């Protein structure tokens, strides 16, 4: 009887893992819920075909809460502190060459001093030839709140940087359903646009990595079976539709690719 119980338990475990895997893929790709078709006429709601019959919906704009829109930032300043309203503090910052000049620019992530669950604005400050900085753009959507539900820290760690190729990179790392996410932005035709995103999530028996190469209109999905000793990987590819550039100041990377 003990041996039979172990066999039954093993079968049930396998069935649960398969169910979790299917639910995860349905969440990302909406399998079976959308027909295969070309980009819609509504530029704010475009469907891309992935894995033949599975689809990703692009939602480039998300409504910003009214209270966030009421915060005003200085349009110019001699120091980075000049751009920080009194209610905020600098949570993260990075320096580097972003636009097409050779002047060192600055990116700030601000944090509400009294509310850790508040949205965190990200400011892009361009260095000026005569000195000081100009506010190029602010985004309330580039990175999530530090805490949710009062005292639950959303990410285990996070980072912003500007690399040698003039990419602004925002990285967040979390366990469980939060997962890891890296988003990249780059100046193209004098606009800072969303160019790339990579996500990684690990669950029971499986790891999934998805890359969205927005500029080249490509999606790559890698599923790794961690239940097997050699951890085999299944890789599939998809295509994103053509679309006007997704602007840094408008896009929410957590919802742009969703059902």
C-alpha cells in the first residue's frame, strides 16, 4: 500500500506541475483566447502573433493617477537636487551619456518621504552646454512602488544604469511571482524610447525567460524543465507588429505585453 500511495502522489504532483505550466502560459500569451490576425487599427491596442495561434496585446499607455499628475518638477536647475520636490528624496541615481552629445546626463528615481507605497517618478535630466540640467522627461510608470500593502517590499533588489551603448537600463529582481525584469530605453530621433525587455520567472518544476526585442519586432520564449536532471529547454519565437515608438514618459513596462 505504501508503494501505491507513493505512485499516486507522484502522479498527482506531475499533474499539478503541468497545470501550473499551462496557467502560466495562458497568462502571458492568452492561448486560445484570441484569433490569429494582423495589427488592429487602434494604435493603443495592437495584437502580435506569437507561436502561430497565441497572442500578446500591446498596451503602450496606462492611466497615471490624478495625484501623481499634480506633482510639478523644475524644468531646469543647476544641480540634481533642484529637481527634487520637498516631499521626495532620491532613491536611486545614475550618470552617463544618453543623448547624442558628450555631456554626462543624470537619471533619478524619487521616493515619497512619507509614503513608501506611493508611485516613484523617474526623471531624465540632460546636461546643458552652458552648465546645469534640463528636465527631458518624467515617468511615473518606469519602475513600480518600493512597497505594496503597506509593509511588503515589492523587489528584493533593483538598479538603474546607463551603459556604454547609451541605453538606460532599469532592473528589478524579486522572488516568486514578481520575478526579474530588465527594461531598456534609448534615444532615437531625439526621443527616449522603449527598446527591449527581458523577464524571468521560476515556479515549481519550470523556469521561463521571455525577451521582447521591440526594435527588431521579435519575441523569444525559453521554457526550462527543472524537473529533469539535464534541465532541457524548449525555445520558441514570435513576431511583434510594427508600431510607432513607445515613449519612455508614457509606457508601463509591466502591462505593455499582456492579455
